[in-house]
C-alpha cells in the first residue's frame, strides 16, 4: 500500500507537471492575456498553492512517513519548476540586459555612445514604472515631492543589503 | 533530519559563495555560486545517498529542497545587484529623495553603461574602438532568447516597449 501510495504521488505529480506546462504551451501561450506578468504569476502561484495542499493532504492520508517526505519533495519540485519558468519568462519579456544584447545583435557592431543614447530612454521608462509599482506594493511612499521607504520597504531594502554584503558586487544598478 | 541537512548545506553554499566573492577569481558572481553549489551539492548528494540510499524519499527530497533554495538565492542575489527596483529601494534606504534627484542618481545612460560593463565582463560582448559587438557566446545567447521570445509570444517590438 505504501509503495503504491508513494509511487502514486510521484506519478500523479509528474502527470500534473506535464499537464500544467502543456496547457500553457498548447492553449494559453497564444492568448494575449497570457502575456501579462500578473496572469502568468497567478497561473503558477494558484497552481502551486492548490498542488501543495492536495499533495500534502494525500500524503498524510497515506500514514507512512516516506509519503510525507515525498510530498515535501514534490512541493519543492513545483517551486523549482515555477521559479525556472517565471525567471525565463520575465527575462524574455523585460530584461534590460537582454534588450541591449538583442539591439547589438540587430546592429552587428554598435558605437557604445549610440547604444547608451538609444537604450537610456528604455531605462528611464522602466525606472518610472518600477517606482509606481513599488509604491503600489506599499514599499514606497510619497511625502510631498519626496519618495520615502515605508516600513516594509525598509525591511526589503535591508534584505537586499544583506544579499549585497554576501555577493560583494561593487556597483549596482 | 534530511530537511535540516539540506538547509544546512545550502547555508554552507551561501557562506562559500561569500568567501569566493572576496577572492580574485576569473568568474562572475553567478559562476562563483555555481562553483560553490556544485561542490556543496555533490557533498550533500553523497551524504544523503550514504545515509538513506540512492532511491529513497529523503534523498530525493533533500536534493530538491537544496535545489530550490539555491535557485531562490541565485535569483534574489542577481535581483539585488541588477534590478532597477532593488536599486531604487537601496538608494532610498537612508534618505528620501525627489523623483528628479533619483533620476540624476540613477540615470538611464549610467544604467546602460553598467549593463554593457557586465556583458563585457561575462564575455557576451566585446569592445574595440568604442564599438561593441557580440561574441560567439553572446550570439548563442541572443539567438536562444529570440527563440524563447517567439515561443512565449513576446515580440521584439513589444519587448522593447515592455512595462514590467
């Protein structure tokens, strides 16, 4: 029973991963709604929450410790799948460095000054959008003309500072 | 126990990354993490295989937890260095600024220059006589991203005007 339970969990989960990816590839990919960040994030987030709940409930019903261990592993497998997908999706959609790389690819050989001129406008637009998005998330607040971090913003900023301490990168931006 | 072991090895990989980032090595920050992760991940795989057996649930789960945490760390650490949102949050950390002051500090040309420098350091671009061109590795990456963009339905024009 235990063996069937664990292999059943793995089998059903594998089928689910194929189905989740297949639905995106064959049905959602061509829809204009699926090109929005919000849609694609929700497609993965909702699926991850539902999958994790179901797989953990199913594992506890199995009464065997290895079933729960397997279920935890499957939850993290979903994490790897979703994070990899979302990272590639957002890199392809809006990465500044990839935009730059593709611009050079189109031009063959581009003067650095021309590249700077052309792509600076995209950077300015992205910055304005990000400021609005950070304010929308409650990480930034406006006090008169000035932008100021809120308490959650300070917390996130502190976390970023810790990561920068680890990676010791020099200039950021 | 396998979970604690996995998290412990991941913390060890992060610590090893911090050390590697302070040494003079011919690798980018991502390369350094992959180096640390490969070594620590192999040690974890050896340990869990020895303790629980190759085809066992704890081995499978320990490696997945380690893999997930490593990917999350890599994502967040690259975000902290190169994301515009992260730079805005870090710039405003100890002071409040007007949008104009922020624009002066984080101007578009500086952002492009930083990215060109990173792409040059990563060996994806080469520069000669103030002209940049793609290296072989850059061409391969660019071609792959063009294919990925086409697959995902992100057209180049839409991409250039993306509002993420």
